[in-house]
């Protein structure tokens, strides 16, 4: 995507299929250039689902769709259908899923288009907005849906205009809708951000406009309150692709001066698969799947100082899975459960409790619809339940369910404790309906906490949080901020008002937290009479503790 | 001449009910090492659990009644001119039915029908009670047999052992075997289905497990009769019993776990039995 052919549209004739494809690539390129800023627009100062990454990976999947006609051929209808199919399968994160639905709408709007003129763009945007609203169960205003609808409404009355005119109007209307999102969603206002997905839509439209006019379109991106330090790349990210789920998933950040991102991308690409290399001349984030992570790290060290190293052995996870399940995949079962797990320890817990397939992913690593679909297929059951265990994976799970040939029910677990509770409630002897009921009911019975480190300073739920402080969330709301993880944990449990007989399970994160967790367990039993504590090695990144309270 | 009901000691039927309905209970045996004790005859449930939890004993075993035990009971009853409906523990869990079958073959002239309830513990107990009540009400032999079979199919049993250790050691874990082990401590709620122990659902704490039993009981009332399975005296058992009171017109049958069932459930188990009309 880095190299957009500098095609200048010298006349205002309609776009050919090929040009339409290039316009789409240009939109993708703009999202890629602004991916860090879009990521930074998260509401909670926690390592959250990276909207920018998710959108970019979804757009890339569209550009690389296997269903596209060969380059240099194809009508606009064929190209947009091919793009849409790629996005549908490659969608990850809620923003990616919604964007893939926009593209489905666009393909419908362009279903009979040989070429694409201004009127076609109007039709495409109108269908895109409608498809987006349809795809989401309860549409929320102040999100990328609103921004896309803004774009559609901004061009609805235009007739006889060129693609450039229509895209100019669309970008301007979308930007206006974006700026207004904090007025519609109070949580955005409190965090001082605009909607990240909406920002992605605006970036994409800007790229498309830049292509048809041949003029660079400047894009201003609002930064959240408290600012995002340019060089402080706060969270790692992860993505898996089906073709190479083996080897080591290796992620790190290089901090240096005068870094050449394109050169680094090329070098990393030559050494590993599934590479994502982004950043600027001072900070470069690297994600890759390699047989050996050593050479990648050596490359990083040769470029600057390396930070935020996260290496996961995907072979091991695969072997553990195969060992546990004894290659019994040929035998079709009636019911199975597919879960998403962010860490090795949690993966073992899920296997112990009978999950048929575990897909790696979580907070900052949202699996794509295609990965979830593939897990559903491997589960080989007549009816499969999917536990996404993250709000930002729920839509991708629904998308996978739509694409699957077998029956699939998504149990919308929003975090790990809910996912474990739902899995415990699963009974393969019961029918699908009964299981859906009891799994859903198990989710409502449990309270969930998270302890992590604030990645920026902000004020949230009336609480001031400083970057680097330990913060604790209870059922998705900020409950405590403190100097240490254990202090934040205890303060959060105070808010939870533990009852006699409660069980607190601490899933400790990847890192050297064994002693810390033992101390926390001691502190909890000393503080709350009649409360039991269990510590499990969860192995999840970013979160010192995931906590279930029941 | 009357229709008499015979069962085995896994029924955990309270003694007063068995006596009042004239039910003959053939005891299984519990072994501590080489020493055998007839369930409820040579060892009381209190003595048994005291020894089980003393920490000094190897894990006890159980053994089905001998063919002679059944022959003796059947001979005595038929000698008095009675007909016998012999109602028993699931033959997937115990060899008791085999002994009874062989005893029946020894007495070709006696009128004896055996019923495999596919159940155990007080679930079997409630089927026995219903069958004996039918006999006491003067129903015909065939009607009594039909009552036993019908009640077997309409009685459900859910229980929560304090630990899975005993079911596992005793080999009675059935289809629930897969839930043993793992990193999380869990409280499984087990059900007796098709004569075997199955995992019904799993929760994390004892109080949630009891709440789940209440929920299961309330899902599908009212019932012809309900029972509570428990060991020792506990607040949660008392509270569960109070809840069950509302689910049937008949008083709740409170069945303490006896020695043979106790070998497999271990101490501290709690459960419910639900019999639909």
C-alpha cells in the first residue's frame, strides 16, 4: 500500500474498474498513514482494541481479496464486489466489521456499474450507510455509523456532479459529523476524543478524494485530552493470519532517530510473514510471525532501542491443542464451543473446561472473522457456540456466524471471566437452545475486573488518572487508580462490595507477577472475611490481573 | 398375600418410611481394607463418615449384596405367600441387579419382577416409596411394576459433591469424567441420566452450586414429590429444604447419604430429587 501509482486523472470521465480499485487502495493508504493517531483515539486509557489497526487490516484484506478480477480488467461492479468479499472475511474488530458492511453496501450500490461516476458514488455511499445501520443490532449515534450517514446525507441531493465533487462534499459532511460525535456520545466527550472508527472513515474518504483529484488532502486528527506523546507508542498489537499460525508471533517497538519505516518494512518482510510495520522516523512498531524471533530482534536492536517486546510461541499453542484433542477432528460432534483467549494460561483453562477450539486474541489483538470462521469449521460440530470474550470481537464473531455453513450462536461474552463462566455452563448433553440460555445467564451472574497501567493521563468517570498509574476497571467502568497494581486491585474490590462466600479469581498476566499475585491473594483474604481467592496463570498481555468475582 | 417391595441400601430411604411401607432393604457392603460392613446394619452412616474423614483410612470400597442375600429375602417373602417387586440401583453403577437376577433364577416358582430404575441414592428411594405406596393402596402386581417403571422415568436427580475425588476413585464418575482435573477449582453439578453420572453444569463456589440446585428445582414444578440428599447437617441443606417445600404438596423427603453412597460421593455432598407425577 505504500506505493500508490501516481495516477493523475486528467479528465473527469467516470472511473474504470481499475481506477476504482486504485481509489480504494489510496483510501487504504491514508488509513495506514494515520493508523497510530486513530489507535490513540481510544476512550479508556487502557490498551484497547486498536481501531486503526483493525480497520487497516480489514482494508488490506479487501485490497488483497482473492475474488478480485485480474489487475487491468473488471467492471466497477466486479471490483467492488471482490473488495467487499475480501473485507467480509478479513474483518477484525468492531470497526473492521462495520467497515466491511459499508463495503457490502457499496458493492450493492454499484451492482450494475460498468464504470463509476459522481452519481454512482452517491448511490454507493447511501447504500453503505444503510448497510452499516442494518448490520448493527442497536445502532449507536456518535460512531462511524453516524459519520458514514453524514457522508451519505451530504451528497444525497447531488446530481450531475463529478466523482471529485461528490467525494469533496462527502469528506466535508463526514468531517462535520465526526467533529459532532462527542456531542452524541458522552463518553467521547469525557475522554476528549472523536470516534476512532469515524476518524477512519474520514481518512479513507480523504484518500479516495486525493486519488481522484491528484492532490494531497491534508487530514487533521484530534488528539485525546492529555495528549498522546508522539514517540510513546503505548501498546503492542497482534494479528494472526491463517496461512502462518505457526512459529513465533513477535512484536516490538524500535525507538530511534531518522528511522526509515519503508526500509524497515522491507527488511522485516523479507525475514517473516504476517508483517505489519508502521510508525514514523522516531518510533517503529513491528509485528511479524517468524520461525525464529532472534534475527527480527537483532534487526530492531541495530536500528535503535527496542521496547515492548512480546513474543508468543504459536507452535506450542498449536501442539498443546493437538495433544489435548488427540486429532479427533474428523469426528463430527453435535455441540462445540469456540473461544477467544489472549494468553497461554487462559488457553489451558479454556481447554480444560472443554473448549473445542481456542483462537488467540483479545484486547489489542482482535481475530478476524475469517480466523473465527476457520475455528468454527475446525470444531466440526453441527452447532457451535462462539465466546468472543471481548466487546470488540463480538461483531466479527457474528460475521463469522453469518459466513458459516453450520449453526452458530454467538454468546456475547465481553471479557474473560464471562467467557469462563459461560463455558462452565456449557453442557454437551443438552440441546443448543438450552445451552444458549444457560450460557447467557451465567454471564449475567458474574462480575469482572481488570487491572492495567494507564497509557495516558485523563479524567474518566470523575476520576483523575495519570499516565503510568495502575488502574482498575470493574464491569467496564473505571473503579480505582493507584500507585501499584495491588492497591488498585484492592480499591476495586472495595467498590465491588464482596459478600461472605465470594470467590475472587485472579488471572495474572504475562510477566513476573507470581509473587505480586500471591501478595494480592494474601491481602484479599486478610481484608475480606469469608472470601476465597484463587490465582491462575493467565498469561495475558497488558493486564496485570483479570479478575472474576462471583 | 400381598405385593411386597424389595430394594437395596443405595436407596438411602429413611428408615421410618421403609418400615411404615414394609419395604425390605438388602444391604450392600462397605470395605475398609479387608473388613466388610453391611450398610446400615453393621455400620451406621455416622460411624462411616467419621472413619472416612479421620484421615487414617485407605479409600473404602463397596460391594454388591451376594446372591444368597437376595435368595434369603426373596425366599422369606415368597414363603409368606407374597409376590415381589424388587426395585434397584442402576446396573451401570452397581452389580446389585446381577445378584438379584441370579437370585431370581434360583427361585423359578416365585413371582418376582426386577426393575432397574437407572437411578441411585434417594432418587431410587423416591421411586421405591412411590412403588410401595402403590402396593399398599392395593394395586395389582402388574400395576405396581408399572408404577415402579413409570416413576423411574419421571425422577431426576442432581447433586454436588464437595469434591470429585471420591467419584473418581470409586470409578462411578460416568460421563462426568472429563471434568476432572484442570487449573480452576470448580463445583460440578452432576445429574444421573440414563443410569450414569453426567456433568450437568459447573459453577465456581459452593453457594452458587446450591443456588443452581434451587434454580433447577424451580424451573419445572410442581412435582409429585421432592427429596433432598445431604450428609451431616448444614445451613445450606436446611435452606434448600425450605425452598423445596414449596414445590410439592407432599412433605420433602430428607435422605441422609448412607455408607455405600457415601463411598462415592464423599462427605459434604448435597443434592435434590424431583419426581414428576
